[in-house]
């Protein structure tokens, strides 16, 4: 890739300005109030792909938000890389914890990003990382160095479970036909220790509702005489883990793969400081399933977490009521071989079975997806490793991630393609949290590294 450094240097301010403009649009797919903003973002992605050199770009409608498809086909005899990303973002709440407005991007230094990081919702997940690919394409087309064909599929519903992507993929197998899929929606160990994500956890996401009396009751007149849905719900949730933080749902672990001692020892070679980890999170100690390390707990072991819980009166001052209803949102991160629909059914049956008389329980499945492991002996992985070696000067470490990208397993099933996960974010970038950010250095490093993947993949493919 001749001239990538000088091209970056000449255009870095423009690259940054373009990303900032994209981050200003509140493309929150979970909230229908932002529908026009989500659609506006899709149009912006279309225009940017056209400017970057795609010969054909279209906004493909779905039953939800559209998918932006683009392609640059230079020779049917050459391999084709399909780039996937998403333009929707998580809700920014709670707003009062942001140090700057979530859709008014600012660049400021941090301990890990002394050169500056972009603070905005979507900076790392996934607008910043997705846009690296657009700019990498621009470099390759403008310098006539694109070595193979490229297709883009950028969706607007990843943060709400990619509800319509599966239908689109099944109906467009020929359009999406490729030799490898490339995604940057993950992270790396650190700026000086590159890594490639080789495994993702699956996901089952549910909402539960516990109903007691037919209306809110005076806690003095009725307290102690009827079941309090909030009290009941908290007890039910507490019972989902035992004293070793092992999940108590019958059958939950039946298909969990136990890694060998050798595999676990290989994982343990990745640089990790438990003291730095605790310091970064401002906690006194770590917490989790007995018998596993922190890095194992958040990657190769399944989990169950309450993501939100509410009911009764939560406003200012006091209101002494026994609420009629209580609610919680619960996510279960799953490991390969655990089927998310099967786990959802196991949860539903168990949660309903442990409800005491006096309340009714409703379990509402939201969305989910399968886990995924990619082999490290594929030409895709080898090409990615060589790309990192070229720009970082170090061999990347294969690493399993605790996060979920449910569509990766879907891609392999429908398109028969392996996925390579080249992430450039850091664990400290606060994705899904207040003050999400993405290092300016990381953004530029991604743009610099991605073109080398194209080169090495094309060479190895031959």
C-alpha cells in the first residue's frame, strides 16, 4: 500500500471532520422518536460510500430501518470482501453522567488517549469503526490500489437485534456473495498490543413482568397482606445465581463447551493487570463465577445479568405504595453451542416455575443470536495478522470477546463465509455507557491497517 501514511497525513483533518458530522446525528434505533435521524444517517452513509469510490450504492428498504448496500467490482476473477457495519447507536441515557452532550462530539485527551479521543455516542460503536472502512476504500480507489472487489452492507438495527437483517441476507445471497466478511465492531487489547477477536458470545435478551394486585395499593393498609411484586421480583432474580455465582436455571450449562487446560493457558498469555482493571472501574474487587479468571468469565463463560429493573414510585419525595407491577430486563451472554432460542425457553420455564402464588409472571423474549468462533488457520485470519504486523510491528494475539454480534453466525449459515473481526477500540472506550469515546490515534490506525488486509487477502487467495 504505497503512500498510505502520506495520504492519511494530508487528509486526517477532513477524515475527522466527516466522522464528527456523522456522530452529530442521533441515530437511535431503539427510540421511534429518532426515526428521521436514523433515516438521515442512512442517506449520509450512502453519499459517503459514493464519494469513497463505490460504483453502485443503494438504500435497501426493510420492514424496519434500511440497509445501505454499496459495491466496487473491478474484476469478477478477483476475490470479494464484504464489509459489514452499523449506523445506528445505543440510547445515550443517563444523560446527566455525560461530561459533554452525547451528540455534540468533542475531542479531548484521556489517560489512554493523550493525543485525544472523540467523545460522542457511536464514536466507537460503530460509526467510528465503520467509517474507517469507508476512508480505507477512498484511499485505495483514489490511488488506484484496490486489489480486489469490495461490497458494503451497513445496517441500522444492530443495537435492537438486527431484526430485519436475516430476511435481507436470505433474500440477497447472490448480491452479497463474497469470499470473506470483514467487520470492525470489536476491540483490541491495547494500542501497543494488537489483537484479533476470534470468538463472540451469543445473546438471549428478555423482559420480565410480575403482576400482583390489580392496582397500586396503600402500603400501610395492605402491606404484609398481599404479595409485593417488587419484593417478589427481586427474590426471583436473586435466586438465579447460587453462592458460587453459578446460574441455577436447569439445563443452562448442558451444551457449554469446557475449554482444555492448554487452551486456557494460551488465553492467560494475553497481557492483563487485575489491579489496573479494578482501578479503571473504581472497584475494590472483581466478582463472578467461582473457578474462572476475570478474562475467562467475560469471554468463554455464559452469564446472566439484570440490565434494568423498575416498578412503583421512583420520583422525588415519598409515595407509600405497593406497586401492581414490577419489571426487569435481563440479558444472558452465551458461549458457542448454546442455542439462544433454547436458552430463552429454559429461562422462561424456570422463571415462571419459581413464581410464588399471589403473582402472575410474563416473560417477553426480545432478541438474541448465536455465539461464534472463527478459525485462526484461515487465509482471512492470516491476512489480518499480516496487516497488523505491518502497521503495528507486532504479531496480533487471538482473543475471544465477551460481546455479541449475532449476525456473524447468521452470515456463515446463509452466505457460507468466514468473518474476520478487526477491531480497533479499547475496553476503556465506554461503549453503551455515558462518555463513549474513540481514540483519534485508533481511528487513523484502522484506516492505515485495513488496506493491507485487502492486499494480503488477495495475495493469499491466489
